[in-house]
């Protein structure tokens, strides 16, 4: 089925000088802003900025390819530095480093001045360095009794004219200060007690307003609430971002896609100057890439796989500046706009589709778009009519890739592997010049299809350098088996931990006293753990609380974590023990488990427990900032909903559900999502957990019991039941109903109620059409829900057919006939050929007004032929195929025509009409040989090999075993050339050769061929796939 035009066509192909070989060149931009204020009275404002405003703005910057850094020195200056006069020098140096971006918060306090603690001006000047002009200014400011906050403002704006355009001042209204002071019970923290300082503050505010003159309203604002302050700061920052870094929406769709993936890679990594390089590891990876060996980077969660990929890409670009680099993050496949990236399903419908996309297909589509831009003469842009011409589909039994295959136990012909992977690896062989492909987070893709990708990777793709990252040991094991170079990231030793902590603190211009730094450095060997602790301190701590906060974050071996782990392990042990034999054996088992857990948990660095601390701190912050708008309950609701959701939730969905269930305000939700910004990923416009450890912590904290998780599932089911029929409803509503229907903790009657609700939903024809005709992979979802709902095939088929009259009335007869054919296809795929036959015959009766020459009629007869052959009615199948062939115009669609001819040959073969079988197979062979010679594609190679196999079967039936051997060997040679020796297409040839050996009486060869087929199939499909089980059955027989 044709794919919707993505409107990416350029007026002309970009010249080599215009193309960017390294898409992260745009992502090296920094946006640093200095935050200046007094401390005690602005604690809540700073918390608001650090925990809500800046995280939200940071995400916006990432989408533009900009790395945002706030410098907030409410902590970060050590006691020693302060006593030696270093505080002033550090603050002023950071003001200069952040130019031209400057934010000031002012209330009714002037702030701390060096004279307050008898800090001598000589000590301050000594710390400044060689800047003589600044030294003179500092001496003057000191003599005038200026506070450090005033010095920052003077140095940053008032005495530095070029700074004005990007400087913003926020004055707190007196009434709001009165309110906050009254609530705190400590007025001295909010009002200046020194009359001299009070007068200086007044003059400072007046001078600020005079400095901006007529533009004061754009740079100096007053706020009377936290909501107002948040809105003002975000507005000013966004305006600055728009001026300095234009919105990515002005880019082409392909450039937007590149930026999205690059931003996702960088979001998973620390700032670019916070990277501790393992030189030996980088050297080894670079050597493998240069040798053309595909690479997989692996390691525990949080070990820095994304950071290493970014580092490798940068080094590769430095060494090969003209070589294209394609960066992709598999976890980011999808799009905020459901209409932009639309993909066809497996149905016969040629209507444009919307919504969720197959990740493997989307991955290849986006990579191919990059290749097309770099090599337009090789990768011409595909026309919509070509999209489905060269690979089989998932949902259409009449599709030309679906021949009527043999169904005896020896046959393994059929639809092998993933068509999108076949196209992917086939096109990689066409790359004319060296290119590097970088893909992060392979774990986000289905593991069986990643296995197929490894096995199918072409040795002939010599110009492609590939490096992927994955944590899954299943994926890594497959990569090793396929000969990929696997590099595992080692744990951080002490030297690396010290370097990482120093780089992080330097980036945000902070420092920790020696004891605190030592405590942090020895806490964990995982970079993510260190980063999360440092992020939490930076965002949520203050100078006086640093020691206590750090201790709290590092207490991952406490009793709560210990008991949680012990209970999990004890429950597992109980399943294997007999209580009536209990006594000493049970006690001994439990005590052994407790001992092991204690030893394990006393080792610090548990990411799950650390994230539990993070969530605890988020609850506390939300309760203090948004107590009347949801607060702690909002955190619980959002985390629980994300635990229960099938594919994440958008901000709109979260906002509407949270407002209904816990009365949360939009601002509170916005603040929470911003607070969790570094820990949640946004994929396809929906929030998901970025780290598995965070999801585990959230499940343990908010959805650990059946009742808690069930409540969230009910919220989601009730919410999406009210939504219009679209991809989001299809994502969540039936999934939640299925989970509730199989919740063993519910009474049988309640489970039955949800099962009936799911069945009623699936029996709607409009729902069927959305799944089957418009949703990539939707047919497999329908098959899964079929089992969950336990539907009766005959009843469902008739229910669908009854609704066709209404469809015909609204969309016409042709549309209704096509949908009827798709219902028949689904019944066949679901394993109900008798119901499929009934539906196809009903569809043919409906189609009579269209006339026998209509293409839809040809497809229906072809489908009916497949079904009849499946149930052994070969004579009737021949009649159906002949009707289809009579309508199919010769030469117009060689794929479909050759499929019908091939199927006709097989039907005659099964009827013993060998001359007729040979005639039709010969016609199919001529078409397929011609197309394979013209296109040299894997798709045509597979189809040609099928027909050769069928000739071998024909020769074998007639006793011409030598001729059969020659045909089977030809098919094997073609498959080996097109797919390699590790693809299941070659297993089909091995199985057919085994069949021939059996017929020839060479039983030793039978076992040898079947074992070869079994080895290939196990590696490609896994040990429990039906094809593997079929081969095992053949071996046993």
C-alpha cells in the first residue's frame, strides 16, 4: 500500500559543500545564564527557578540543539574560599563567563557585604588574578560598602553596557514579600534591618530602571506570585532563545528529525565538558570502525553508553571531517505530530495513515532520508506508489509476497524475516562512499527484530561503519554470535570518579568541601549515580543543608531498601519450598537470603534506591510549592499513571487525568514535569521513564500493590474510553481492559465484565479498520487481543459483516468490499480458515455490482484461493486463482501476477496435474527471473527461490530426484547470495534438501540438513518460535 507523501522533496539536491556531515555541529551551542539574588529571602524563588523553570527551559533548548546551563551560587563556594575572600572573585568571574545572559531577583534585602564578616579587600583582590581594571572596581565597591549581589549587578550590567539586551530583573512586590514573611514567621529574613543598606537597595533599583530607559518594561518586571514569576522568566528566556537560536520549526523536516535524535542522545549524556574518556576503549572502538567491523557498546544502566557514542561521533568527525555521520536514538522514534511520519499498514487500503509507526521501519525511513540527501543519485526519493511494491505485508493475504505455500511438515517456505530489515540491509550495500551510522538505545526496539538485523547485516556493505548501543544481554549475546565487535564499559575507578566530579562541579562553577567530596566519590562506580546525586544537590540543596542532603541521598543501604529486597527474594524462595516440610529448612533459607541481601545492600550505589530518594525530594518540593494544587498526591498520580500506561502519556493527558482525580492545576503539573525533566524522556510527544531504575523505584513507591496498579489502570481505561477513536485510544484503552480482565486479584465477575467490555470494543468495525487498515503492526495487536478477549470467530465475523452496510452507505461499495476482504484476511491470520472462506464469499457477493474485471474482485478471488488451498480444496482453489488471473492484467503488476501463477502451479501440483503445474510454474519463473535480473533485490531473490523450490517439489513428485536436487541447489545458491548463510531463507533450502534426502533414502543426510536449518532458525527466531518447533518435530520424526 502506498505510503503518505512526507513532503520532504527538495527543489534540488544540496551540494556537497552545503551538506552537514556531522549533525551534532549545531548542538555544541551553549546558553549559560547567571542567577543573582540575595539568599535567605529568595529561597523559594530560587527553588522555583531551579526545580521548575530551568528544567522546562532546558528541554526547549535541547530541541533547538542548545545546551542550557544555569549558574546559581547559592551553594558551591567552600568555607575555605569564603574565608580567604574567594567568594567575590568567584561570583564576578562567573558573571563574566555567562555574559551576556543575566537574571536578577530582588526583594527588600540588600544582601551580604564582605565587611559583614571582616573580609579584607586585600584578600578579595588577591583572588581576582591579573584583571587590574576589575581590581580597581572591586576596591571602589568595597569602600562604598556594596553587597556581593550589588557587585554582581554592577559588574554584569550597570557598568558593562553590552550586557543590557539579555539581562532581566524581577522585583518582588512589597505585598507579596509581606505575605511570605508572615507565613515564614521570620521577618528579618525578608526585610533589610540596616537603614544604610535599605537606602542603597532603593538607589540600586532606581539606577537599574534608569539604565534601561524606555525599554525598562522589557527588562524590569514586578511579580506578585510564584506563578507570575515563572511565566515572566520563561517568557524572557524564550524570547532570548528565539533571537539567538531560531526555532527548529524553521528547519526542513529532515533537519528537525536529525536535531530530535541528536538532542535525545545529548539528553542522555552529561554536558559535553563533563566526560571522562577511557582512552584505551575509545582507541579500540575506533580501530574496529576503521576496519569496517560493526560495533555494539554495552554496559550496565548508567555506565555512559550514550556519552561514549557522542564522543566517538565527535572524534570520528575530527578524523574524517567530510564523511557523513547519521545519528539516531531508537527510543525517540515517533513524532509529536502524528500526521508527519505516517506509515502504511499491512492492509490493501491505500488511504493515508496516521499515528504510531513501526519502530524498525521508522528507523530505516529516517536513515534512508539522510542517505538520500548525501547520495541522491543512488537513493532516489521513493514515490508513494512504490512503497509496498517490493516487500510482503503483514495484513493482506492477497499480497503478492504471500504465495500459497506447501503445508506438509517438511515445507518451510513462506514469509521469512522482517521485510523492513530486508530492505534496510539491501540498501546498505548500495552506499557508494564511507558513512558512519550511530544508533543509541537498541533496547527500545523489539529484541527479535534486532536479532534479525544482526543476522542480516550484509558483509558487502563495506562503506557502512556502524556503532550501536544496548544494555540487554540478549541483544549483546546475539551481536557476539554474529561476529560484531562488542565493547563493554567498565565501572569507574576512583581516579575516574574524581575526574567526573571535578568536571561536573567546574561546569556549574561549584565546589564541595573535602569531606563531602570524598564521601561522594567513594559512593558509587556508576557515572549516572554520581550525576543524579550531583543534579539533586545542584537543583534542590542549599549551602547549610549540603551535608545532610548528601548523606540522605547516599543512604542506599537503609532498612527500607533492605526490607524491600529481602521480601522480594523471600517471596521467590517461598514458591520453591513446602510449608508442611518447613521448620528449619525454611528459616535457614530465609536467613541465608537476608544475609546475602545485607551484604549486597551495604554496598552503596544502588540506582533504584537513589531514585527513590529523588522521588521523595520531589514530593517534598511539590508539597511546599504546590500544596493547594495537588502537591504530593500529584507526584503519586503521575508516577503511577506512567507505570500503568502502555506507551507513555502526553502532558495534555496527564493534565486532564490529574485534574479530574487529584484536583491538580496545570501549573503544578508543569512544575512537576519540569522538575523531573532530566529523568523523563519525551517520545512521540509522550512522557516515559528515561531510566529503568527510576521506573522500578516508581513502581515500588507508587504501584507496588495490585490495588494501586489497578486504580491507575482504571483511571486510564475510563479516560481513554471517552476519547475519540484514534491511535492514542488504540494504544491504551484495550491494553488497560486486557490487563484488568486478567487481573487474578479481581473476582471472576469483575474480570468477566472487563473482558466483555474489551470484546465489545474489538467487535466495532471502525476499531477493526483502525487496527488492521491504518495502524502499522495493528494486525498483530488484534491477534493478541483476540486471545485476551477470547472471542468467537464466527460471531465476530458476522458482527463485522453486519456493519458493512453502514460503511457502504457512508464510504461507498468499493470501500466496503475492501474492508470485507481485510476481515477475511484477519480470520485467516487468526487461524480460522473456514470463517475466512465464509467472509471472502460474502465479500465477492457484495462486489458483484463492481463487475468481474474490477481489481478488488481479483484480489478477493486470489485471497479465496489461498484459503481454499489451506483447507485442502485444491480444485476450488484453481478456479479462484484462474478468476483472479483473468482480471489481473498481464505485465501490469509482475509481482502479483507471478504470485497468482505460482499459486496456480502449486494447486495443480497438489492435484497431481503435473503438466499444468509445470506450465504455470514456468510462467511464474520467467517473470521472477526477469525481475530479479533487473532489480537484484532480496525480495525478488526470495520469490524466485520459492518458485525453484516448487519446481524441485514437482520433479520429486515425478521421481526425477537428480533434477529435484538441481532445482533445490539453485534455490539455495540464490538465497545464499542474496541473504547470506545466517538468514532463515537459507534454512528453507536446507529443509527442502532434507526432504529430498528423505525421499532418496539418505537418512544420515536428512539429520544433517535439518540440524543446519535448526541452527539458523534458532539464532534468527529464538528457541520457541513455531518454525523452530516444526524443525524439531521433523528431526524427531
